[in-house]
C-alpha cells in the first residue's frame, strides 16, 4: 500500500466518526483507539488501523507521533472574522463600571467597529483576516465560520463578505460564510428597524448569485430585533435558499431558542438564558446549540449558557470562541474548551464532540470536517498531550504539535534552540 503521509505510534486517536450531530448522553460516549496509525493519500484519509498493522505501508513521509494524542482538526462554528480596528481602550472603561450605553456615546462599542470596518480598505481587511486565520490554524483549527455584520450598510457588508470569500481562496483553512447584516440597528434606523431589515434583505439576491454566503443570521434580542421581526427576515432568507442561524437568548429570554427550532435553523447561538421550554424544543430538533462561554468569561458575567441542562435533555451542543473585537477577543479554541469544562461543567468527551463533529454540523460541514474517516479530507492535529482529557485540563496555552490540512503539514511546533546559548 502506498501513502503520501503516514502517522504512527499514536497514543490515543479520536476519530469522531459517528454519524452526527451527536446528541445528549451520546456526547459522553467517546471511541478512543490506542497505539494507532493513520495513512493519508491525495489529501484524504486512506487507512486507519494499529501501528503494528502499518508496517506494509510505504509512505513518502512518516511522522512518529511518539505516543501523542491525535484528533481531527478543530472546527470553529461562530466567528466575526472580518473587521477593522480594535477596542482595547474599552477594557479599562468596563473595569471602571462605565455602562455599555455610555461607551457607545463615547464612540465605542459595536459602532466603533462598524466605523473602523467602513473606513478600512478591502486589502487591509483581507490582510487582517488572514492574520487571524493564521492564529486559528496554529491553535489547531482547520475549518472556520465567518460572519459579516460590521457594516450595517450594503456596501460594507458586501465588502466583508467578499473579503471572506477571497480569504477562503488565499488561506489553507476552509471558511464558511454567514451574512449577519442584521447584527445591530444603525442610528439612522433606530426608530424603524423593519426598514433596516428590508434594506439588508435586498442584498439576498446578490449574495446568492455571487456565492458570498451560505447562511443568514440575525441578532434576536432586546433593543435589537424582536422574535416576529426575526421570523419574517429569516423566512425571506430561506425563500432565497439560504440556511439560517440565530443569535438568540443572549441577554433576555425572548424565545429566540424556540424560534431557532421553529425556523429549522442549523444552529441557535449564545442561548445563555434559554428557557426550559426552549431547551426542550432544542433537544427534540435537529438544531444545534452553539455555546459561546468565552463571551460570558470576557464580559465578567456570572451567567453561562445551560449547556449541561441542554445535553442532559438530549440536545446537540457545539462550542465556539465567538472571536470578535468587543466581547471575546481570542482565536484560541483550546482556552474555550477549558472554560467549557470549568464553567459549563462539560466532560472532556462532551467537549471533544462539541469542537469537532457537532461544530461541523452547525455550519453545514458534517460530511467533510470534524472527523477522521476513510475518504474524508485529511484535517488532522497532533497534540503535545498524552490523552484527550489533558487539553481542557491544562488551560491557557497552545498544545498543538502539528497541524495537517488536506494531507499537507501546515504547521509544526518549533523547538527552542538553547544548547548553544552560553551560561554565565
């Protein structure tokens, strides 16, 4: 048997190849292969077995995993990848107790990012997005969802979507685009949100024609868009052939979780204050709850999404960084895995399902990402860890040793060279 790349002496291999999404108690059922090996050919997984069985495989390149953990590449199902500027000055204001509305009056908050994104050139946004994708890649992420939503006008929203589309061509990571024009209400539409939603829906035809997004999202929340406004907007998106997502029940339990299920959304995201009825309906549906604990952590909130209750009731859950410049400024999904263990009370097995197979299904990539399976794209991570429990346990650092994307080594951890440094 011939192979382009052979990985041997794998201490633990997580294939995550169950038919997904994986729901409820099944998220705690993790198949672990020990002393395993994986062969890759033409960018695909070509063989999976034990190291002892791999002796007959002739490979162009062999990697000895030396007993390390090997998993599918992580899948990041909720980011705001393309944006201009940054908002570090707001951290001190928040620590001083300055209310968010006052920060908005001072020119900060989301409208600060909107202005920076409008002012940034296409190339500036592209280079910034590529930089953040590099950071995600070296932390083990191989597939990324990217939302627009920092334009709030037709021109800038299209600019963001076009940047994401080019980044998908230019960067090795796979990008799945979501149109989030309905992210906030711009000041000129403050008293007429329906008119703003109508203006955003006028972009659906162009976005569809130019393949700029697969999904349409909306922020259903107090002070943003109501359940009824969201229902009408998302139905129009579905009529154009888009899949739909909802930012729901982040601050107030308006019934956004229930709406996500009603609309057949592929995911309901945030869900920090989802009602018991919403959780019940989520569990009985195919909609995936995408939980963003980094946002609660960064904003210093005591309330985290009831992911434990969701899983115990039978729902499928994914977790994400919510990478954005205002409320979760990190590309490190490994850190979010630790927060999920500490604050959401998820087990390591549940967490691995949440960042691989379920995250892939939450962005329509359940057939090609989030698993190591025969014929799948060879998106593989070798970790500097002895077992799958170690990653959420040892928090705040990057455990990646090697990232393989479509069968090609994309990133390898470099050893620090210190033997030749003189000691005094």
